């Protein structure tokens, strides 16, 4: 009788331990989707970059005030650059500079996406194609995008087609290589499971390969945008024409030609701001979504 009671008690203890373990695992897997408090968001997300910008401005102004750099042709003051911003705003040109470059960059990136994605899949899935053009893609990715500007001008002339050609040559290899890297990291078990369930060919690529390769693909897209933006700036700086309009790269070159460091700094700041804005508005939300969908981003 005593042994029966002992076994019953042990069984009850085991069930309690098992229930506790299951509850702990459930708690680990639970994703809290509630919005964080506004104060927490301000302190963790908004305050650090604001402090960094203020610190840069203070150091910048200190270099001028204490005459560490007393030549305005080498380092303009923040006030001079702000005056350049006001002039461009009052003349109605500020958003024109930004839109000219951003519209070209985004359209060129979308074209690179359309070309680079199937190319990356082809290289990743077909052994002969990888052996043939895989090293070429890696070499093109390491080639400075500015090297494509002179031949693009000779081939296509000073027009928008030349700009898009330079963007494509800079971005397509990065997007394709990112997808190849993502596909290479797909566990073979996923592919075997997909074939068992009938997901072969294009269906397997869409339902198995692409979702599993998404982190590497997204990294390639982010790098592809960086190459697109840099390629466009190089093309705008080197190739200028009234028909092309004035983008941020051309604004930078105009400042150099006019020996106006305040205009040069304005162009640099606008290029930097656009790059940061695209990352914050497009790629950071995509990265958070991918991490959250895989249970890797848990909000407390």
C-alpha cells in the first residue's frame, strides 16, 4: 500500500514538473505584440540618435569657434550650411534635388531586383551556371561602380539610360549573390520535406527555397540598395547634362566647381539623410518582420 502511494505521489510530482516545463517553454515562445510605452520608445529609439547629432554639431561648431579650423573654404560652420539649406528651400530647389536622385535610385533598384532575383536563383540551383558565372558575379560585386560610368556614357550617351545602366551593374551582382548565399544556407531537410509533399520545381522554389533563404536575400537587397545609391551618386558626379537635371551628386559637383564648401556639405548631408531614411523606412521594418516571423525578435 505504501509503495502504491509512493508511486502515485511520484507520478503527481512528475506531472507537475512536466506541466511546469511546458509552461516555461510556452512563455519562451510567447511573443508579446503590445506596443511599448511612448516614453520607452523615445528613450531607446529617438534619444540616442538625437544626442549623437547634437554632439556632432557641438564639436563641429567648436572647431569653428575656437579656430581649430579657421578657413571657411575648408570647413564651413553649421550656420553657413543651414543658410545654404534655406536658400535652396526659398528657391524651390531643395526637394527637386532630392527627388531627382531618389526617383532614379528607387527605379534602378527595382529593375535590379527584377533582374538579380531570377539570376540569383539560377546560379544557386543550377550547378553549371554557378560554375560559369558565379565567379564573375563575385568579381563584379567587388568592382567599384564608378568604373562603369565612362563606358556607360560612351555606349548610351548622357541620358537617364546611362544612369540606370550604372545602377544595374552595381546592384545586380549584390542582390544575386545575397540570394545565392541565402539558398546555400537552406537546410537540406527542408528541401527533402518539400519534395515529399510535392513542392518541386517552381512551387518548391516559391514555398520552400525563397522563404528559407529570406534572411540572406534580404541582406543582399540591403547591400544592393547601398550599391545602387553609390553607383547613382558616382554617375551624377561624373556625367552632367542639362537634360539630366540636378540631383544630389550633381549638386555636390556644382559645389566643388564653385568652391562652395557649404554647398558641398549640403549635398553630403542630403545624401546621408536619404540613405538613413531608406534604411529606417524600408529595410529595418523588413528585417524586424523577418526576425519576428522566425521567433528571433521577442518584445518584452
